[in-house]
C-alpha cells in the first residue's frame, strides 16, 4: 500500500499498521474518520482506498467529504461501476 501518496505530510500515518490502529481507535470520531477517508479519495490509489474503506462506506459518506469536484465525480463513477 502506498501511503506516502496519501499522507506525505504525516509520517506516522505512512506506516500501515499505525494507520489501521489509529483508524480503528477513531472509528466513532466522525470528523477524524471522514478526514482520513477524504485523504484516500483525493490522493490515494483506488486499490489502496478499497483496502481500507468499503464501497458502502464511501457511498454513505461521499457527500460529506471535503474533496475536489474532480475526485467526487471520479468516485461516484467508480461506485456506479462497481455496485
């Protein structure tokens, strides 16, 4: 998984185990959870994003995310094709 693309500015999240632990610990903190999801949808590879987040999670939250219009359009198309 290429986490440097997603977290170039957060060294601690470039380690997959640390990221997964942090995500698990903050699953119920919506703002943190959505921030991490936003980073993946904006900067991550699709294959890496889908290792962390399910299509259902992305679909449920996509309109809440602070991502570019280009990324939102791309992910809505991905959701449409993979459903």
